[in-house]
């Protein structure tokens, strides 16, 4: 495993642990503890969203500068969290923020 692979695994582990420890009803922005910020402006947010009768893992990948996250970054991080395809893949809804949102239905 390369050093980059170890960094990816550590970030995913940290964010998954935080999401499990603090699931949320998706109202407003998640607390800062659910985010990871990179020096190049890339940011990720990972939560376990609790809705009536369903729970979703929610991964957001964004970069507010430089045209947003690259296709390679999006695919790297999406696969790092879950190897299977997401239940939903949604582009960001805020015009000034280039982001992608992935949702995986959590089996209870």
C-alpha cells in the first residue's frame, strides 16, 4: 500500500467513525467534524443521514475554486468510501459551488 493509499484509508476511516458516532437529520449544514479539508481547496463531507423510514450515507465532494473537483478525484473518493455504485448521484445545487453528492442506502 502506498503512502497516498494510507492517507486515503485514514481519512475515510476518520469520517466514517464520525458519521457513525453522530448520525444526523439533514437540516442545515453538518457540523464541521463531518468535513475534511485539503490544502488544494478540495473538501469532503460524510454523514449518516436519518430520514423517516430510511438512512443514507451521504458523501459530498466540492472545490470552490479551480473549476471544482476533477473526475479523477470524484471517482477516487467515491470508491474509497464504497466500492458499489451509489443509490443516488446528484450534482451540487448551489451555482457558485462545484460539487457532487453521493448517497448509499444504509442497510439496518
